[in-house]
């Protein structure tokens, strides 16, 4: 199926595969100092958030907390720093630690801490405490509609995240009565209705957002993903193309456009978008593989072979690439080269799963007279 080539690649990490795996030097400097019981010295805010990120990602939450305390001691007035720290803990779903930091630095965290605390409470199953805290926050921010709106958004998103869709929708309706039309609240409704499989309401809400923000590229991108989710590929293409024309630069927009065009069986247009991606990421073998597969859909075997050769040049240790190459050559009636491609793959990869040898055996059985 066309979808198979897109498994596990719809995320920003897809475009970071060529980055170095080693951590930055300043992390090792910090790590060595604290392990030796020394003062690590001065670090920029961005460096400290990177160090926290690394410790959380490697599940060393004790050291992550130490860096957080260090950072907050030096940059206690830096609102953006605490915002980034809370966001990291939320992204990694470290709910206990998020709740702890929100409470420990509640004065420094301002409204961001209140919003993240709501999320932490709900994800920890503390629904009663979350609703009680929400009522307190409504009273706290009653005289500032902008900040109160942020609290409603935080609570609504958290309710939606924990599958309390009816509660999230009721809260959003209350928020819309207070603030009027609000794109952020509409997006919470959309996510709820997607989960409830209510396509009509999803479509109606995307139309409202389009009218409110007709020139907002990011909203068009999100709308494109929504239509992709409900399998309306034509509307998905229109929205994603609008996002691109309005300057939305995320490569994921191109990747989703390729996916939408492919599902709409417009392989030529999908291939045009792949070529744009290759210009951006010439050293990414997966993009070349997608291009090769798209060429095979339109039976342009020569171009398919060119792209698969480029993918092999970039990642010669991936055995499946040689199977693709062999099959493209078979479609070109060049069975001798098809066999040689498999033999080349066995030599280059050691054929860890034995698939290349099996394919070679099948090719021998099928085309015995061509040897």
C-alpha cells in the first residue's frame, strides 16, 4: 500500500537523522563537574535547557532536577526559561516531576505553571483536585480575560488529552461564551470531535477557523492534517498547499502533501513534492526511497532505479533497498542485473535476516533459463 512508505516518519526527527549522536561539549563539561562535586560554573539559559532535555531523555530525572534548581537559582527572573523547563517536562510526560516543579516554583512560573499544574493533576488521575484548582484559577484571573483564556485552553487541552471529551467540550462551550470566537478553543473542540468520529462537526469547525484566520499558514497546515485524518484527501491537499503558499516552511508540510497526493493517486504531483524535499535534504535515503516507490507507481523504472541507487549510496547497509533495486530491474526485463543487485546486497549487508538470499532463490526459480 502507498501508506506503508510513510510509517513512523511523520515527525521532526525524520529530518534529523544525519545529526551527530554525541551530546554537545558543554553537557559533558557540566556532567563531569557535578559528578566530581564541583561547581559547574556559568551556563547560558539555552545551554541549561539543553542539559535538562538530555537528562530527561536519558531518564536521569534526579540530575535533571538538579539542573532545574541550578538554573532557577541563577535565572529566577527569566520567564522564558521556566516556560521552557515546564514544556520539556510536559513533552516527556513527566507528570510527577512537572507537578513538583509547578508547586516549588509557582511564583516564578506565573500563569504557565498554573496551566501545567492542571495538566499534571489530570494526567495523574487527580480529577477532583484539578477541577478544584481550576475553580480557584477562574477566580484568580477573573479580571484578565487574556490570562483567563489561557487557563481555559490549558484545562481543555488536558481534559482532551486524558479522553474526558464531554468535560472538555462543556468547558470549551463555557469559554466561548466568555471570550467569543477563539481559534485555540476551536482546535480543542476539533480534537475532541475527531476522537468521537463526528466528521460533520470537525468540518464545520475548520470552516470557522478558515474564516477567522484566512492567512494563517500554521492553521492551514493543521487543517490539512485534520482532513488527512478523516481521509478527505482533496481537502487535505488544498489546505496543505495553502499552508505552503503562505510560507509554512516545516518539511512535514511537504511530507504530508506527498502522502495526500499519493493517497489521491496523483503520483506525478506527489513526485514533484518529493523532489522539493530532496533539494532540502539530499542526504536522506528515506526521501530517495519514497521517490523510487512513487516512480514505480507510474512505472517509470529508469527513474525508480536512479533514486534507489542514490538511497543505496547513502545507506548501503540497508538490505531491503537491494530487494527494491532487484525488482525494479526485473520490471525492466534485466534479470542478470536483478540477480547482481541481490548479490551486491548480500555482500554489503551480510543479509542479516536472510531475505536477500530468499529473494535470490525465488529469482533463480522463476527465471532459470536466464542464467
